[in-house]
């Protein structure tokens, strides 16, 4: 049996609870995918896969369904501790080629930093696969211009989720690319 998703959507969520597992459950609820049996997969965005909106994607899911996704997740139980998670995605110019999805999580970084790093990871993985030459020591903004100018990598996105720890419990953040069909 070969499963190649034809659609995908993105979601993210935050959960707070005195127990870590329950904070994760609440993050899934916030992301609105708590009724799914989540199976984490690695980082290939299928060729010709269509990005759809959250609401449309949720309508296509059934409770109890085995649902494949790429998930970035992080939990902490420190008051005031900033945590973040993001998936990043890089699309090739030729949509008959696969793209890349990255998962990134970090402590103490702002939402823009978490998102940019996830985009950087995905873009770099795709660029190396497509043979785009670049200096890996340059910062992401400079490399992004090279990727785009190559005509092989056309777009990168991220879906960061950042939260601060509260007293007396755990915080969990998730960011997901959810596959359908």
C-alpha cells in the first residue's frame, strides 16, 4: 500500500496544565487536531500536494482517523521560560518535485526567530537537493536571495508558535503540517 498525500494544511497550538501529557493534549485541542491518531512522519512535502486552509482541512478529517503529520513540539515547566516550535516548508519551482518540511524547537527565541530558522532549515535542505550552490556560512537572508534567484526554490513559509511558562505547570507548543488523502 502506497500513501502519497494530495493535500496538506498547517496548524499550531499551545497548552498549559500541571501535567506535561495533559498540556500536550491541550495544545492538540488548541490546534484542533485532538481527535486524530497522530503519526509523525519525516520531512518530505509530496510532489503536487495542494496546500489547503485549516477549516477545509479539518472538515476532511474524521475522529479516530490515523493522520500523518510533521510536528515540531516543545514542553517546559519553568516559570517565565519562553519556548517555541515551528514547521518550515520550502517549495520547489517545479511542483512535480518534492519539497521539504523542517521541524524546529527552541528555548528563549522570539516567534520571528523560530519561524525564520525553520524556513532556513527547509530551504537549505531543498536547495542542496536541487544542486543550488551557496555559502553555508552566509546568513539566511543572503542565502534566501540565492535560493530564489536560482529559480529552483520559489517560496518558503513557517508556522511558529511561541509561549511563556507559567507557575505550577507545563506549557507545550506544537506546529504541524497535517497530511490528507
